[in-house]
C-alpha cells in the first residue's frame, strides 16, 4: 500500500466525503477463517501488518461492503477492500532514464541483462524506477498489449531478485509476435540455479500444476493432482555438485509465476537463500559452528535467491531471424559458487553431506 493508506489512519470521527476502492481481493474457495489483517498482508507484501491494523481502526478496511476491525475473520468467498478518501494514484508511466545493461536494441525489440533488485513493472510500493519506466524512456511507442497501461512492452518478466536476460517489445509488431512465441512456447529459456541438497539425478523433469498457495498468498504451490493452478513443466540438469548444495541448469517448457522456485521446493531442493520458499535457512550440512558461519557468509555474499536467467532465444518479429542471448552468472552468485568450491575441497564434505 502506498502513502495514501498511511495517511488514511485518521480518527473515526473525521468525515470522508467519498470513498475510493484502492484494492479488492476475494478469498479463495476452501480458505479457512483468517484474520483480515493477516489476509491482506499476504497480498500487500510491501505494507506492514501494523499499518493494515491502523487502517482498519480508521475504517479503511471493508469486508462485503462493511467496515471491519483488524481481528475480523475472513472466510471463503468474502470480498475484502481497502477504501480511502482519495482516488488511486495515477498509473501513467513517466519515462525515466535508468542505467540498463542493453544487450540488443532496434525498433521492435529491446533485450537487457536485468540486475537483481530491479522491479519489472509498477505495483504496490514500486511506482517509479521500474524496468517499464526505463523502457518508456528508450521507446516512445512502447506497446500496451494485454497487461494494461502499467506493463507496456512486457511479454514476460523476471522476479525482482532474479537476474538475467529478458526481452521487451518496442513496437506493436514486436508485442504481437513475441507474445505469441511465449504463448506457443517456442522461445528457449535457460536458467542457472543453486539449490539446497545433493540432487540425486543427473537430469530430470518436474511436472505439476502451479497456482497460488491456499495457505500463503505470497507463495505459489504445486498441485500434482491438477486441482488448482496451471500446467507447468521444468527440465533440469546438474552442472556441479557441492554435497550440501547443487548447481543446476533449468529449462522452462512453460512460464508460470515463480515456476522454478515452486517446482524446486516441491522436489525438496529450494533455491539457496530463497526467503519466500524456505531456502534462507541451513537445510543441508553439518552442525559445526564453522559451517554455520560459512553459510552465513554465503548468504551475505548473495543476499537474494540464487537464480539467474542465463540464456534466451526467440525469433525476431520483423526479420524472422533466430536470436539467442547469453549472460554470465553475476558476481554475487559466482562468489558463492567459488566459496563452495573452496569449502568442499578443504573439508570432509562427502561424508557429512550423505543423505
């Protein structure tokens, strides 16, 4: 939630001439009773629970069109709204010059090597400085597509803390052709990931529907029975083993939100230092204090989930030429890999890491 919610924590005696809905969410079927402040914190990840509670005290949180307190229990099918006395912030994209690592650019496509920390499009708490703002600076005729005015040019995206190569459309022709390639799954995408545990197979395929978790709205979950979510397939291959962790290559056959992160946790190998999916704790290794300090140092060296989009291939929308771009593993991930290489050559890790 933005500054408007912060300013909404007025006394209940103050009158509001008109209320505007800033956020609306409907509780999923099958959801158990959940406090409204916790329910909203699952959606509004950039807003503290305390601020949500203050907003409820001010009458800004409504369930089924009625103001509720923060301890109100949301049930399946309930509609939860954040209502404020001022209209939502203008979502018009104002071009900004960003320091983007441009790998290729013409009138139809823009290919960049996205750094970790860069948000792809505006959202809660990120109304400027996103990739979309930078793309708007590079291209005056950035196409809108199906995602609406807040995501012009985007045909796919990478999570904020995922680095690597991605392509954006700089024209309507680029948008139409690239979007179709992603929809038809004719693009090629390869990622490099450092995961917890010693992956037994040299290569394999993870298959299972991915959808929003019924327990934690910030996470995606795998539904192997297909009862929720959308079909998803991830192919992986081991690149290097370090006993406690494994460096793997992942190729996507589909492109679901958090697909690699959710699929790898599903098979018991979450991404190294992936806070959202439980990889920010010591999941494999010894009980020695030396090892614990080693992992702490690794987390500091790479303070984000260890996932990098290494390769991307597609057909150019205008020329029909097949184009492929490859990027190197960024220094934060590379430094952790070097640390594990050194650690596993100077310690009895093979015995310690047996599962």
